[in-house]
C-alpha cells in the first residue's frame, strides 16, 4: 500500500536539459514522422508525452508496476485488462472481493499513475466477468497527475540533416527469401538542446498518493531514462545534460518558468573565443549554456527553498554573468555559493534504492 504519511506536502520544480545529435527526438505522426519544427523560428520541439513515454519505459525496465504501457497487438479488455495487470495475482471474482480498497491497491502498484495520473473510463458493457467487477469497484474514473512537464523547445534553431534524409534499406521478402529494397525517409536534426520544465504539485499528490520516495526516484529516473530508452535507430544520439529539482519548503509556492532562465551564450562556445551561429552547431562541444538567469532566480528565492537536487554533464560548457565557469556539473557549486542547500545526485549510486522491494 502507499505510505500515506509520506505523501508529498510541498512542491518541487524541475528543469531537465537534454540534447539530440543526428537523430529524430520526436517525430510528428501527422507529418510523416518528421521532427517537430516551428516553421518560423526553426526551433525543434519535444512533447511532454514523448518524455513521459521514456520515463514509463524506464519504470517498466526497473520492474515497477505501470498502468499506461505498450500492449501486444490484439490484446483485448482495454483499461480493465491493464488495471488487472497492475493489481497482480487476480484471476477470479473471488480474488477481487478479497481486496478491501481496490483504488488504494491500484495506486500503490501503478507507479506511473502516482506520477502522471490516468483516466479509467472502462467499457460500458464489458463481456468479461472480471472486467465487470473491476468497473463496479472503482469509484473514481480519473486521477490528476501531480507531476507534469511542459513540451520543450530547442534553445537553438535546428538544421535538418540533408545528408541522410533518404536511405535505401535492403530486406529479405517472404517469397523464397528474395532480397528487395525500398527507400526510407530518414529525417533527423543535426543538433538541438531542449529545456523541459516540470512541476510536482502537492495538491495532486493527495489524489494519487505520490510520496517523497516517488519524487526522489525522479532524480535518477529522468537521467537514466534518457540514457537507456533512446537506443532505437532514430532516437539514439540523445543525452541528459542537466537536471535540477528545486524542492521548496513552503506549500503553494514555486518560482515558475525556471527554464526561461537558460539561454545559449552567443559569445562563448566550448574551448573557443568566437561566436557560434545556430547553423554551425553540430554537437554539445559547439555550445555554451548561460545559466545566469536560472542561478539568480534560485538565489533570490533561497529562503523558500529546502534543497536543490542536481546532476550535470561534464561535456556541456556553462557560463555565468558573461564568463565561462566550467561545465554543467559545476552548476551545483554556483547554486551552493548563493546560500542554497544542494544535494549532488549520484545517479548510479542512488537509483538502486528506488527499485521495487523484493
């Protein structure tokens, strides 16, 4: 069951910086799966749905219970079947009757619902007897997710990779294993860096039973999801670069729009003293991230902040107040020097404590 006394009581605000090199970070299915690009600004976009899919897939890999997941083709039963999968060893109506509080049991096992919420609109007239009982026992049809992310727009105008946008794939057919070929549209961006903004809301936490343990899991989950769930052919080339979770000590308060305190430093590029135009950016070593706005806004709210939880890459150069001050892993030092308590996240030392207990 969910540890109710451990339910989140204050907010956290998240900034999560990822980048993408020579890949398609988020194709648009209504546009031939091409990268989502603003035609005016040429900024690429990655939706919150795409990020949540990575996070859910990592939860599955870590063997947490997940409600919204990929299902095998032909699977019937819809949401009732998915709810039964989350509940575990339920095979008969008698098994269901033994569950005292099915909604509490469901939330205790559906980790993704505690984070992102869900809609449980079951079929009106289920054929399956178990599915009928599930429908009857759930009083609530909707859970509002306390963890939400905004879509991310790239800080730079992106270039499409014209060199590889049309490829030919050779495959064997079913007809006596003859070899055939067909052309593939292979649209990718050359490079983009994306600032996601997230919020953990204490009011929504009451609805789903989100705990402090769940929120602490995000600190390693986001980083590992970008590392582990972007390994398909069109998605490989994405990396996490900076994760900052500002944990507040005052209910009902957060700074807001922290991602807008970040921009590319147009005068400084990694290991160079020259400007780097967007058209020439090809990888993370070509850019420098100006974190002045982010650090200053956190410093100005120091008395309302409990701790800043942070992890950064050693490859992304950062600047503060017009000077290059190191790499993303050094941002924690800048925040700490402003008088705010900092927790440096050790992703691969800490994530194991967030795995399901035996």
